[in-house]
C-alpha cells in the first residue's frame, strides 16, 4: 500500500465516493490524476479493501460508488495510528525568500507584496469556505458528518496559517529594513 492508497481510504472513511469525486478530493491534499487513481481503486477492490456499488443511470454508464470494507477500515486504522512522515515540500517562494537580504528594497518589497497578496486571497477564500461549512452544519441537529468535520478543521487550519503568514510578512519587512545584526536576538511574537 502506498500513501495514495491510504489517502483514498481516508477519504472513503468519511463517505462513499466515485472515482471522480476521489480524484477531486485527493487533489486538495496532493496532486494526482485519474490515471493513477483508477488502477489503484481496481487493486484495492481486488484485495477486498474497498467494494463498489453500481448505481444505474439513464443514458449514462453505471456510476461506481466505492466504500470501505472491514479490511479497509482496519488498514486505515493501522495507517492513521502509525508515525507520520514529514511533508514533502517544494516551494519556489521559500527559495526566493532565502536570498531576500541579497535583493534591493524594491525587489524585496515586490516579493513580499506578492506573498502578502497570496495570503490575503487565502484568508478571504478560507473565511468564505468556513461560512459555507457553518451554513451546511445547520442542516444537522447533532451528529455532523465526518467529511464536514474534516473539511471544517482543515479549512480553519489553513485560515490560521494564512493569517500567520500575513503577520510574518510584516515582521520580515521590519526586519529587512534593519541594517545591523541585532535582529538575530529578536523573536517573532
């Protein structure tokens, strides 16, 4: 089992989904394609980790709705409770920021302005998403579905990171303007 397989099981633990739905949702976490996901779904089905239900549709091919089996739930539990590896990061902006002090003030301002704009858009996007999730949660009297709960906590995490990113950009701007090395004794708080 690779991490993409576990990712699919994780998504299916919240609700049954089609291959198309799984592709859309997994891409919220990391890039994948139909050509990677559909063969994995076939393998997982052959191994008895997931099952599918065919849903008849008029004028269209039958829809395949996948869900976890008991074996799938057990594998997912083992994966969730095992140690998590560090995230793989490939971030061009971070690489540019590494050499920020080598740039003139105009170039540094431009780069930080670009990053601040990205954070601002993210803050707006995540606040809107949280508002929509809160509206959806009003449909449920008590027990919120796992997919809604997961979407809420991860969107809130993303919002907090974007807000912190905005604050960090301001801190870097102030730090950049200093000419001495006393900044090494300052904390970001």
